[in-house]
């Protein structure tokens, strides 16, 4: 959730915008005494991979605003702030500021497998520039927060805030709705489930689990097993909700 300290830093990092902007998604209204709360926009709202993360962060921002976390907002002009997730996502031209929600495995060793997409921080100079230009950088991982503090220049590190996200199937968004869908009911369930990009190390892990389940089958205990790649959103949620055991593994060392 968005802490009071995160919002305090958010206020301190804001300066007066130079232009008025139109909003895409409005989460707040004008304050009394002339100040106008910012409008937040989410370019990846329909993104298959980050869509549910966007929905969660929208909810948390709304709660923070309801609790008055931005009641000291100083600006009288309409201000638009984009919240972006992908390292290569575009910030809308209408936005005065942007927050980068940092989701990449920046603390990990360089990836040797192209399937992971983001190979290493050193290979993405443009992403470093993007972080430098952000109003704030929200990080989901305490481990990576330590990496950032030891790596980033002080003027960028002071923008960091630890903002964890709930899982896609947390208590506020359970499994009942997706399990009632006809297409989900027809989807083959797995007792044991792995999901993620299939790097070579993950393929070896899946094969090891297959071998172990084969031994259990010979002993009279049968369990189905799936290693799924390329499933996102409701499709993935259906599989997660049906699984009895879910296991995972980082795509590279040091993550």
C-alpha cells in the first residue's frame, strides 16, 4: 500500500507544471482554497501483463486520496501524473509528471536468455534516463531497494519509495468470478503449476518436477502438472485459482 512517507516524499518532489493538461482517468476533484489535486493516468490499463497491477495501484491511490494524503498539494493549475510500469512504456504527451513503477529484476545478474526481455540494467541506458526523469520511482522489492540505494546517484535515489503490490488474487479480488466463466471451467486444471517465461533454467526445473511426480505416480499418488508461459490476465488467473500448489523460480541468478 502507499504509505504516508511515500506521499510525503511525493509532495516534496513536485514542482509547478508549465502547462495545463486534459485528463484520461480522473481519481480526484478540486480542493477548496484554490488548490487542485492532480489527475492520475495509467497508460497500461489494458495491458495483459500489467493490467491487474494497474487496477490495484489505482485502488490504492484512490484510498490514499480519500484519507487526505494529498491534502497539502500546493499547485493551483490542473496537473496530470502518469503511472507507468514497463521499462520501455511511453509517457503520454499530456502528462506533466510521471511515476515509474519499477518492475524489472535490476539487481540480478545479466540474463543469458533472450526470453526474459530485460537483460540487465547496464544494457538499458534509456531506462536509466527514464528513472532519472521520473517524479518518483516506486519499487516492489526490498532486495532491489537495497540495490538501488547502493547504485543510483543521490539525486535519483531520493526519489525511491517502497510500494509493494498485492497479488493478482488477493482477498479483495477472489477466484469465484473467473471460476464461474464457461471458458475457465473448460480449461484443464493443474494440481501443480508453474508460470513464467521459459528460460533454460526454468525448463530444467519443470523437468525435475515432472520426474518427481512420475515417481509419486509409481507409488500410487497421481498429480497433474503444468508449466505455463505466455498466459496473462484472466487466463492466468483461472489456472492459478484451480491449482493446489504453485511454485516459482527467478529467471536469473541474484534476483
